[in-house]
C-alpha cells in the first residue's frame, strides 16, 4: 500500500468521525443550547459555539483561562505552601532576633545606667571635694593675708621706730645743711666758705659741685669738731651713716639765720676730718623711680610711662633759667635770679630756699626753657619737661616754697621739694637710710 492510499484512508476516517460528531451535535443541539454552560468547555462541543449563539474565540479564551486557573491552583499550591512555611520561618527568626536585640538593648541600657549613676556619684563627690578645697584655700589665703597684714604692721612699727630713732617724723621739709662759714676744700688745695661755692666747682677729692642750696635757718645745729652742721645731716661714723645729732662728739650750738648745702657727683661732702652726705643723698634709680611715681600720682592721672620714670637719675635737678620771669604774690614778674629767701611767690607763698644747678641739657615745654625733668602742673596733674632742645651745660634756678609750686605767669611748675606730703618724703628718707646701712 502506498502513501496516498494511507492518507486517503486516514482523512476518510477523520471526516467520518467529524461527520458523526456533527450529526450527533446537530441531533442534540437543543440539549446543548439548554446546557451550554455545562458543555461549552468540552472539546467535543467547543466547535459548536456558533450554533448556540456564542463566539468561538471568546468561548475558547474563557475556557482556556478557566482551565489554566484550575490547573495553576493545583500546580502552584505546593509552592504557595512552601513560601508560607519559609515566611513563617523568617518571621520566627526575625522575632527571635528582635527579642535578642531588645534583650541586648535592655542590658546595655541597664549597664549604661549603672555607669552613669556611678560617674554621677563620683562627679558629685569630686564637686564636693573641689568646693571643700576651695574653702580650705580661701581660709589659707585669709590666714596668709592676716599674717601679711601682721607682718606689715610689725615692719611698719620697726620702720617707725627706726625713723623715730633717726629723727622726728613729719619734718620732710626740714633742711639739713651747714653754717654759711663752713670751710670746704676745693681743687688747688684751697679752702672756700660753703656760701661762696658755685655750681661746677671742683672739690679737693675730685668731685664736681652740681648744686648749691641756701635755706632759711632755724633748724637745730651741732658742732662736730670745727664743723657747724644741722642735727639731721648724715655723717659717716664707724662705717655707718648716722644723723649728726646721734654722733657722740656732737655738741649743740645756736642756730644760724641761713644754712647752706651742696649736691655733688658722688653725693658726699668732705669737711675737715668728716664725710657727710650731700642734700640729694642718693642716685639709686629704684628709690628715685618710686619717689617720682608717688609724686606724680599724688597730683593726678597723667601717664607715668616716660623717661623720668625709666631713667630717673638723669632728671633729678629741676628748675628754670635765671632770666625766666617768676610771678610774685603782688602780680609782678621778676627774674628768677633776683628772688630771695623770704620773698612771696604767686601760688607758692614764702620762699624758704633758693637753689642753683649747673647741669647738661635744656628742655622745652610750651615754648618755655626748663631744666630736663622739671615737673609742670596742669588740670590733670604733673608732667615732666622731657623735650630736649640741646645738651649743652646750663645754669638753672630752683626754689623751695611753702606750697611746693610757683607760677611763671602762664605756667605752674613744682619746686625742689615737689610735693607737700610727709608720707612720701618719709618713705624716701627710710629707703635712703636702708641703702646707707
């Protein structure tokens, strides 16, 4: 049998089978229409959809989806079950981890609470200790301050006793000088009365006289050998400086109308067999610096940062030119060189002493020639004349007045005494005495 015959037989069979089905369907068409919902997804009846009024494609699609849904549920149900089990397992693990984390968090919180509580107690203890030590330090500081006050009181008492021993307190303006006829040896082995010596004179021992001073008399005088000198003058005795009135050989004598003194380059004056201090007594910058500070601050608030404070030993000798006009109490303007002891100056009162300097340098203040370092008084206090115009040697005149100042008409300057304050001068005298001991 050939292939054609086989195909013919096969197709004939299929056609016959199809015809039989179609005939069966047509024969039972009414049955199928009435129960189409039951038969519509039956493969044998699906081709008859048009005959019962239903679209074949739509019917096929619906039946396919229905079959897929039915079979998918059966096929995927184990997968869903497995995923459910897996999800439950993961949830169980996560819940366990959350429980572990909560336990760890609780433990750490408790541990941190314990640590915080411990450190808080330590901090409170330390704070209390710090406050306690602060109170102890305050008590110790107060005790030290009390001891310092006691020491200062004792020291002040000692210094007061020394001051009383060395001379009366409250006589800062007391002049310590020599009788006018006191003989001083000068260069060339000559002897000259102290009242006749002028600034610039060379003394026998090689010193130069910087200043000559003349004061009103009245201070207690003593005779030491052949020398008449004030009792408060310092003299070298047994390698110590003592007041003349304490010298075992001093004999009281009558006072004189005027007394004289000198300032020398070494602050010593050789008279006969004795060595005396000069009027200034010291060039110690520490003593002079503090003294000038106290003088300036006692008058006002001017700045003390200037050359007179930094190098005070260069500005000790103050005054005005001899030709400078000075105002008297009557309003007259007279040359400084003509002013005498007993005259009365405007703002200064009675002149108690006249001084002549011979020093290097000339300062200018408000177009007025002054000795370098001379104190000028204004509304805010005193300032030194420090603008140096030249460094040549000049003669200057200075005074000692009742009020420690005098007027030049348009300017007020301080005299040689500088300040009417016994405390300041007593302090300086005590420091000088310490230096000389």
